[in-house]
C-alpha cells in the first residue's frame, strides 16, 4: 500500500470520534466531561475505564491501559496501524491514496455513485414538470421549509427509465456501479440497465459522518404498490446498523443524553425543523441490537415516539431488551389517538412535544401500568409474570436485570423470585481506595499541567530536566513534551501517543491526560510544582553532601570537609530564603 500521508492520518483522527468508536464495543455513560464503562481489557465489575471526548484519549484506572482511538482498535482488534487506518477510513468515508486493493476501490465507487445520485435527484427538483407537485407535497402538505429541503438534500427521481444512468455515465460512473450501489437494475430479459427509482421523492440516507450511502424513495404516483422503497443493502449500507438522521442529530443527542426515536423520515424532519434535534428515525426497520449500540454511544434514554398503532412501535417494543442490553432506558411517548410526531409537532409545536416527553412512561409502567394485579386470577398473574420473566432473562447485564426485576416486583406486587431468570446474581465490590499521594502522583499532575496549558512548559524547562522526574516513563514523556512543543507550539496527547516508544508510555500519557484542572490560576500552580521539584533536587544534593562531609571527617580530610560544609550551608540558606 502507498504510504499514508500525515494529512490523511490527521483527517481520519479528526473524523473518528473516540467516544463513538469505543462506544461501538462497550456501553459508555457520561460522567461529567468524560465517559465511563467497564474496561474491555480486563475483568471488572466497577467501571474504571474512562474516555475523554475533549482530548480524544482513553485510560483504564484499573489495568492502566490507555491511548487514542488508533491504539484502542489496535489493541482490541489486534490490528496493525495500517489496518487500523484503513478500517477507520472506510468507516468514515475517507479516501486513502490509490493502491491495488480492489475492495477499497469498490467502496470508493459505491460512495461516489451515491453522491452523484444525490446530486442528480436534487437537480431534478428544479424540473418544471414536477415543480408544482413537489411544492404542494413538501412545502404545503408536509410543511417543510426550503432550508430543510436543502439541508437534508431532498430530491426527486424523475419519471425516466434511464435518467440517472445517463447522468452518472457523464460523471464516469458505469451502470454496473449503479447496480452495485442499489441505484439501477439489470433486466434479466434484455440485459439492459434501468433506474431503480422513478417518480419518487428521494430522501438520502447518510452514514454517521454524513456520507450518502442509500436512499428512501416515497412514491409520488397514485396506485404504486410500495409507498416507500428503500435502497437494497450494499457493501456500504446495512440497514441494521443505520438510524436515519444520526449524522445531523448525534451532537444534540449527546448533549441531551437522550434521543427521541421516531418511525419515519418526515417524523424526523418535522421535529428537527421545529428545533427538536435530539431525534433519530428507524425508517420502517425492526429495531436491532446494532442500532441500540449506536444510540448508546450518545444517549442513556430513548423516548419511543411512534403512532399509537404503528408497526414500528410494536417492533420496537418486541425488541425492548435491545435497549436494556445497550444501557438505554426505553420510555414510551403516547400521542393522542390518530396523531403522529409529524402532525403533532406542526399542530402543538415544541412545547407540546416537551409535555408529551414529561408524561412518557417507562416500559413496565406502559405495558402493565393499567393492570390491576390484585384482581387478577392465578392464570392471568402467571401469564404476566412469565412475560416479564422472559424479558428479564434477555437482559444480559446482571445489575440492569436486577433493577428491572425490582421495578417489576414493585409494580405488580409479586415477589421478585417470580421474575428471576436463574442467571447469576450481581455481586458488589467497593472501589479500591485512592492511592497515597506521593511524588509519583505529583509528577503526573505536573505533566498534566502542560496538557491543559502547553505554554506553561516554557516556564520550567530551564530549571526542571527529564532526569528530575523519577516516576515510570515520566522523564521520557516530559522530554517528548518539550520536543513536541519546541517543534509545533502545542502539546496534543492524541498525536503524541502515536510517537511514544512502548505501551507503558502510551498508558502513562493517557492517564496524565485524564487529569483535570478547575478554574484556578495554573501559572501559580506550576510555580508551586517547580518549587517542589527544586526542593527535591536540593534535598537530594544536600543528603549527598552531608554523607560526603561525614566521610571526609572520618578520613581526616579537613579541607574537603570545610568545602563541603560551606556548600551545605549555602544550600540550607537558599532553601530557607526560597
């Protein structure tokens, strides 16, 4: 493979959000500025694995492993650095330098084909043949603004059997590429290609980084058998892993810590347009474990906001264990009969939505809240208990399962034993106590100052050398910090991790980067640490001089003893005056 330019590695580093990547492997919950979870590199029951979205690093306070998004994948997936770069580039739609890999070339072609298709569908919106129909449907019936139409790149597939094929051919895309991208179909009878989508409103489906990977087509012609038709699955589109709108909504979802899950494209578009941006759509698919894991990277609560009688709500509720297993609390929003998110937000606005969310119900309360268990006969109680027990048995995490069972017992008045699935009980352990504060910790805090405010390193490097730091790897890290700062004027732990010599340095640097400083005068703090190190150097020198003085007196070397005494006095006086 051709050498990957540093600029491409930086581009991938910027695109690959570490919370998002690591969140695909384990549930992470927000704790202050950072995210925590159970470490994937050792067995533990109390989360000690921390991920920093600001610094783009991870560190486990239990086993000590740490690094950036690249080192996480290399360790977890046993990949080489080049394999890691390729994997992330493919995931985030970043084109690497040309090489001989047919698979990578194919992915590039499919991504490009979808990009050109989106361009073609958007251009077709201005076709006079469809202008009135589009304005009536999108602007009047659906209430979308031109800004929303442009932002989400909504377009139209003309009533033309080969319109896209001709346009794509002019952009050097072959019909075979369109077929593999799910945009064209080859006739078994004639061998000719024709467009898959015709006379349909086209809604691009994006991956998490905003690349178009598929389309949803809404019929505009009366009598079509399929009202909605989505792209088939392709090498770049697996519907089980995709939630519509996540690329637009992920930051709002993370900020809110919750997501509003709706069923259709227009439910999403109407809510997002109204300013409710922590929303995603399942788009007609059953809710999958992969989609739950995707949401869990950003949220701990999901409000299921579907039509009361919709197939989407039924499917999501049948798969409710996916929410629990991903560490998400599912809550059910109950709109008025005959209402859906699209119509409701246009009628009641954001305040109406907020009121619905406040009145949402937890799954058990929604499913069994209206039941009077005291009035049930034995068979009815048994049936309800079996349903709850069956769901509890699908919740993998023992603590979540125990909480679920406790809530079921409180709600039903039945003993918790009714709902036990026979899985191992959760064990509780106390967190290990904080380590004793010593010079090792002081050195790490000292180094963390330069991660927080790099320019402070200029105030100490003439007095404090790498040899003055005695903790494991601290001298080497301090030396690297000085080298990097002199060369670039910054200290970026995410980039530095790639240059350190071994895993111990990588882990130590990751831990140092997790240390936070509040709103205090860091210039004063660094002066205090500088003085601490100077005192340690002086005390060490003083101890050595005193030992040499005692040895000189023992040997009767009065001249040497006198010189040593004067140096000792000088150091003691300086220490007292500092």
